[in-house]
C-alpha cells in the first residue's frame, strides 16, 4: 500500500494534463448545456449539510447496493465486508446512529453481525433519489440519528394529458467483479391513479485488488416492487406497495461465514390529505411492515475449519413501523406535529455439528429480542426578519420517545458441550460479565434542536448555527447479543442489558453560498456524547477471559466538511471536497475506533449536449489514531492505515434524446489499498480489513420512454 497521500509522478502529471485539456474544450464549446449550479460528485447540494442524488444524475457505474452508492456523497464513508452489504458512515457514526428510511419504511437487517445493513436493501436503480441530511436538522425522521439521516425515496409519477405510459430500462457491466445488472421501471396511469412495476437484477463475482489477489465478494441480488396509487378525490393521495428483495450466495472476505440467502419482503401504505389553506394544511400517514429471513454459515461456500466445526446461524427480523403527522401554518409560522412508532422482533440461533448434522445449538445470538419505540414530536419554522432575500429563520424541534426492550429466551441453555469454553445461556453470559441479568429495559428519552439561519448576499448565501440533543437506544446486538465460543472465553461476544441510551449534545455551524460562477458549502460540528455505547473487551475483569462486551463511556466527536465548485464555463466545472472527523473515548483517554481519516476529493466535469466527461482524484490521509489493542482497548481497528490516492474517470454519451450511455474506469492506476473502516468477523470477533477493488472498467446503457 502507498503510505504518503501522493507519491506517484504519473498521477501528478495526469491530473493537470486532464484538467487543462477539459478546460480548453470547455472554452471552445460555449453552446453546451448549462450545468446545475451545485453538484458535487453527482450529488446535488440542496442546502447546507444536505445533498440529494437523483437517479439520472448518478455519475457512478453499477453499484452493488445502496451503501456502495452513498460513497458518491461528500463526507460519506463506508466499511466493506465483501461485495455486498457496504456499511455507510457519516461524521464517524454508523449503524443506528444514522436514521435510514427506505421509501419511508424502517427495515432492520437480519444478521447479528450486519452482513445486511439497512442500505443493503436500497438497490440504487429502484429508487428515484437519495437524500443525505448530515447532523440533526429535523425530529420527524425518528429518534436517534445523531450522525444524520438517509432517505431513499420513490417519487409519485407526474402525468400530463395523453401521457399514459412512462418507463426506463437499463443494463450495466463492471469488468473487475464481472458485475452484470439489468433494471426495468414502468408506470401506467393518469392523474387519478397509477400502477408501477420495478425490477432489478444484479450479479457479481469475486474481484481482484490492486495487487491481483482475489477477494471474496460474489453475490446475486433480485429486487421486484409493485406500487399502486389512487387519487380518490382532489385532495387525497393513497399508495400501496409490495417489495421483494432476494440476495443469494453472498460471499464475505471479512467474515468467517457467508450468506446463502437473505430474503426481505416489505409492505407499505401511504396516505396524504390536503386540508386547504387555513391553519391546518396537510395530513400525512404511513405504515410499513418488513420481514427479513437470513442464513449465514461456514460451509456452503467455503471449507469448514474442522469436521465437527460446521456452523450455521439462521435468523429473522420483523419490523412494523408507522407515522402520522399534521402540517400547519399559523401566520408566518410553519410547523408539524406527529407521532411515530416502530417495533422490531429478532431471533438468531447458531448451530454446530458435522457436515450432515448441523443441529447442535451453540448460541442463542438474539434470544427472541423485541424493541419497541413510540415517539411524539413537533417542529416549527419561525421567520424573524422581513427582508424577502436575506431572511432570518428560527427552527425548533422537540421529541419524546418511550422505548421498551425485552428478550424472551434469556434462560434458554445451548446443548453444545464441545470445547474448552462452557456454553452458557444468555442470562448466564450477562451474569458472568455484568454481575446480573435482566430481560427487560425501559427508557423515556427527550431530545430536540434549535437552529438559527441567516440569509445574506441578497439571497445567495445562508449561514446557520444549530444546537441539538439526540438520544439513541442500544440495538438488539448491543443489548442482548449472547455468543458463546467453543475454543476460548476470549471469543465470546455478549451484549449488555443495562446500557443507558447515548446522549449526543451537538453544535453545528455552517455557511452555504451560491454565486452562480462558484458555490461553497462549509460545515463544522462538535458532538459531546454522554454514555456512548462502546463495543469493548472485558480485559479479564469478570475472570472469564477477554470477551467482547459493551459499556457506556463518555466520548467526543468533532470535525467538518467542505465542498467548493468553480464553473469555468457553462459546461465545465471543477470542485474540491474535504471531510475530517476526530473521535475520542474520553473515559479511557484513547481514540474511538472506526473513525475515517482526512479525505480530499478533486473533481472536474464537462457536460455537453451529447458528451460528458469527468475525473476524480481521491486523496486519503493515513490514519494514525487507532484503537487496535484488544488487551487495553477495544481492538476494533485492525491497526494504523496507510494513506492512498486513486483516480476515477467517467463519461456519458447521449446519442438520442431518450438514450444515455455511461462509461468509466474506477481506480485507473490499479492502486492496492484498503479503507481504514473494517468490519468484525461474525465467527470469532476478530477484525478483518478488506482490500478495495483494483482497476474496474464499467459501462451502463439506459433508455427512457
């Protein structure tokens, strides 16, 4: 791997040469299409600290899942376990520190080790746009979400007279991983109603890293969705949908197991009723139900470590969620009042045995865990100034969440007697590492935010300051995981039933400017966290080895993000992005694990009438702040990570109005590198860092009708 940020002369020569050539071309083509004013790496910055990526503006090639696509957003990092199931990280935070909604639905994955984070169910070609909201800017997307909110959205079709049928189809290919994808999205209807069908197929094999080593990353994914819309009256819109997502034979280089199947079914119902122009404006309601059935094992797609060590872990996760909110306007005040609810039920059992009999219960990983959250929220926007171009705006939000967690099988004892480590019931594990056991936990959490916005430069600029308090409850793994180990107590992985909720107290400052010729988005944040839920090690405190446990600590996260674009002509723009986050475990006076290093992106894009071209140079600093010693810390980092640089080039051709061909080369110079963010092994709690793909040539062809 390359240790310094920039070390290769060919790369240094390539970038200015390419930029000069594109700038010259841009000067000769003043008749080219105007570029949208603020687009960074394909993601459109709608307002400070908020960005949207529309499907037809995506500059990336075939993406394995939603987490992979989110890398297109500045300041969004990702951890890799294999080719599928990429875990997004925003402001050094992941998992349930991010609120992720799939067309409004809450979907909790089925794997205790997160082979399937929520974004793995967000196949990129099946959604119209993705919105990333960094930090806390609203309380209407659920409790938690201290790092941010990610919204995968499907938009209602817009019909005109005589327009009864709309659709798009596409195919794509990525060479390194031999990814083949195909998608179809067709909608028929009128202003009174519609029926929409979406299908997506993606299949990939193992890829090669920059050194030519094969990396386990194969997968097959099939997605289908049917959406029915009806407008029974002029003020009411109803929508019902069913979506099926099937992932088969997913291989993971960063785990001791693979996933022969993961099946997800999601039902959604939405209703919107406009109430008029009075005090009450609109009523919004949504309901969803998601089921996930998941299997991971260590023998279907690899060789078991020993004849008697064949293991499989079937699991399921069912989530019911809903919300109801009322929008109102009182004078100059716009607001929203609402309630929301979600309930998740999870079960996971790990079995051990021989090749023809893998039925001995080794662990009750999720011992019939249920978590239920009921929320009340309200928010409003209050204008403070009377200048229509340079307005002052005060935004306020508050929410209350009642959370109840319960584990129904804490006294179930495994039947596996093999090995040096005794197999304990979940309650036995909790007592060993926390002194006692509990199967029920209740929280009453209050959070909110205050945000002040000031316009300036005759409406071309916006500055903001925000203070927020966000509480996050422990998830099923953090609170109730009960993983035994056959070889050693050190390999145990035990949740903590007594965890307090995380309390994030965050200050955000930022400014956004759009001057037409150039635009700027700068934001900094400071996050003081009480009772941060830390995945740690026992260090022998219980007298039962160095098991993986959870405990509350105090922590601090701070950092910033910057995006700047300059438009050389109407067709040519260049941009720079920067993202940095610093994480500290204040209780133990050591770095927080899994914090990405400083990253800088340099891009240049040319957009013409028929052709588009672009290039991106990604510079990632070394990360020397690691928590990699399990003897004194958590050991969640593999170690310090070398810096690296990569170059991607891409383009598009529009031969006709409704056709578009996209092409590109990722990692042009075939660099061998790995992100600092790694994932935990599902089998023995070891940490594994997976190399990223080497040079990848890709192409997609899309048509609209």
